[in-house]
C-alpha cells in the first residue's frame, strides 16, 4: 500500500492543550524536568489530598488523570518522540503504534 501523504505543519498560532502544558513545561524539557513537574503536581492534585467536597475530589481526579496521561507519553522515549512529531504535524493518538519499522497502525 502506498504511504499516506504527509500532513502539513500545524499553524504555530493554534492553541492545542498539550501534555507539556498539562505539566507546565515547554517542549524539549528534560526527563528530569518532566519527572519533577509530575511529582510536584501529583502531590498537589492527588484526590486523596482533597477530602472536602465531592466536587473538589472529582476535579482533582480529573486533573490527576490528565497528569497521568502526560507522564505516560512524555516519560516513554518512543511515545514522546512520536508525540513531538505528531504534535507538530498532526494529531497524536496514544492507542496507535508508531509508523515505520513494521509497526502496525491500529
């Protein structure tokens, strides 16, 4: 099957929330910066630290889910490389295997 046409670069002005934004980092952050940001935010937003109202726990749990997703992608070298590429050129889908080297799509 022929290779799909490359996607055009995204507009630099498009504001798409990213895993980097979730962790309060810029693209290109070091592994140590990613780990430190995750740990700091996980302590702040862990649902167990929000024992007040159910709404506060729900907000903290939702934020924690986003933090976990960001850490799982940015903490894995292969996924991060794919994410950085697709963040610039097209939509990232963590459920897909990366293209090339015999990787399946879906």
